[in-house]
C-alpha cells in the first residue's frame, strides 16, 4: 500500500496531540501514514494546494463551516447545516465528508439511556460545531434549543441560518445569560468551543442550576482528558459525554473510510487513545 498523506487545515488551535496519536497508532498497526498541518490564512487557496499533495484533508473546528461554504456539492446532512470536517479523494475525485454528527449519535446511543426532549437543550458556541450540535439536538427530538456564547453577531447569524431549516423548532441566541434560565429547565448542555475557566460564562455554566437532575453535559472538544466543564459536572454527579470519546468515534469512522482495507479494531484504538490521554494529564 502506498503512503497515505493527510493534512489538518485549521485557522487556530491545531489538534496535534490528537492527530499525532492517530498517525502513530496507524503506523504501529501496519498503515504507511503521514500527517501534516496547515495554519490557514486563506482557506480556499490552502484547500486547493492541499489537494495537490495530500490524499485526505481534515478541517479544524475553527473552519468547518467555511469549508462547507466553499464546496460545490455537499452530502444532504451537511448541506442542511453547512458544516463538513473532511475532504477525501475517492476514485480520483474529492468528496466532502462529515463524521462528527454520526459520532455524537453513536456515542449517545451507547452511553446515554434517555434524553428528556420536552425540556430545552443549551449549546455553547456559534461556529461549525454548534451547527452539528444543533442538528443532533433536533434529530433527537428537541423543540427548544438555546445558544450561548460571547460572539453575539456570529451567534445571532447562526440562529437566523438554522431557523430557516429547523423551522418547526424554537431557536434562540441568549448570549451569556445562562443564569437567567429557569432551574431544571434544560436536559442537555453541549459545549462546542474553548471556554476560559475564569470567565463569567464558565462560572455561570458551572452552577448547573438550569440543568435537570437527569440532564447530560456533552463536550465536543477533545482538549484533554479532564476537560474543565466535564470535570465540574462530574463533581456534582452529572452524566457526561466527553470530547475524547466523540473524537475517537469520529476518527474511527474516518479511518474506515480512508483505509477500507485495514482490519481496524475500534475498541483497541479507543482504549489506546484514552490511555494516552490519561498518561498525558
């Protein structure tokens, strides 16, 4: 098998720890694999250059929505929310791919017994991952989805965009006014972007008074094994779905597509990934 060359294109915060681990694990398991990184200044130009050199392109969370807007064709699910996490060369053509939404759904099916969708869902963030989180909430049955964050202009635009496709749901941008929510009114909290631990938003979220006692906290960023919001939630016995588990499932789905001939063992990969993260703390 020839060398598989992959690149992550991102505007900020390259996921080196994640993809370096992925690259090393694949190499140890017999896949001739190379991974590189591009800190993008001009996404459209960087994508075109990467297509000349690489077999697959992964996009960082900071540009998955812009990457979707640059494509002439999109899978139906990605077209709804305008977000993709990868471009893959298949049969000499480049195809946009999205794995994160499926990863979230699969992990929730395995680890969360039920969601009280009669209550609201709260999504922190206003970028591409927030779009994916919103689609997950809607397909799970939520009719009221509230968005929180500090980028008001971007958040307002996000709600306006999504309201056009999720027209039978109540979508609302509430900025950083989390403490204004009624106690127990929410059953799902999904974080999609870095939150500074000494910020007012982080402090307000960590009260968790708006979250029902059987609610779930989900972190979509695979930042480290003890993500701050997850750690605070676990301290008060709230069920959590971690970004590390979702990243592992997302990468597993990508591997099955990128290296279909490889006898991939997802359980072994996930266990190795979690052990790596635990040892890195």
